[in-house]
């Protein structure tokens, strides 16, 4: 199995620099162009894509549909591919959240409403297991979110997501079994 992991296109919320988490997210015109370019790049790879597995959040699904229109393959929404849940901190400006809750290289939220790094990592490992079980010999596009994509790669290599470079909007990375 080969996964082509794609981060969704730029959103209005990315431009506002807020913790999006489980917010739906609204692709900008630039975000749509980014994803259309990624779709053309994927089409040029010569892979025999079977399906697009996508986070069910709107920004990812909208991105997945742009890719699906180019490649003529189905999109399967998967809740497990969602971005990290920031709980009560969803929508908070990133700069404010960093100042208050990012200590010693880790996010620490006092009310416990946000998904911990251990929980998102375990969810990413489970998503990999599910994808490998469903599509063991296929080329699959996974449309997801920046931090979750990093956790997918980290879970595959059994390292910290901090060891995985951040994803740009609509960036594509390969993960081979």
C-alpha cells in the first residue's frame, strides 16, 4: 500500500491563524488553486488510485472533491482522519494559545477539553491500521490536516510528530508500507 497524504488547501481560518481543530473550515480561492495543482500533480504520477480517504471536516472534503473531480475516483469520508480536537480552545488565535498553553515543546490545556498528543497519535496509528486493512495493495490518497498528517507519518515510523516537518497547504507526501 502507498498512501499519498495531502493536507487540505488554505482556509480562511488558516489566514486568521486560529486553532481550527474540528471547525469545518472554508477554503480560500488560493486554497482551491493549491488543491487543483495538487490534483494535477497526483494525476501525473501514474499511480492507480482506488479511492480518496478524507477527513469528514468540510475543508478536507472540499479539497478531496477537487482531487476526485480530476482523478474520477470516489471520496470516502472518515471521521478518524480529523484534525486534533482543540476542545474549548477551538477558534483561539494561535499566538494567544502558544503564549498560554505551549510549554516545553508541548501543548498543555488545563481544563482537559483538548485532545492530547498521545490521543491524536493513537488515533493516527488506528487510522493507519484501518487503511492498511481496507486497502492492503492499493494506492490511496488521504486528505487530512497538518497536525494529523504529521501524526500519521510519526505513527508509521514510531517517532514523535515533532520529528516530522510541518505540512504546507495542499502538500503531498508519500508513505509506503
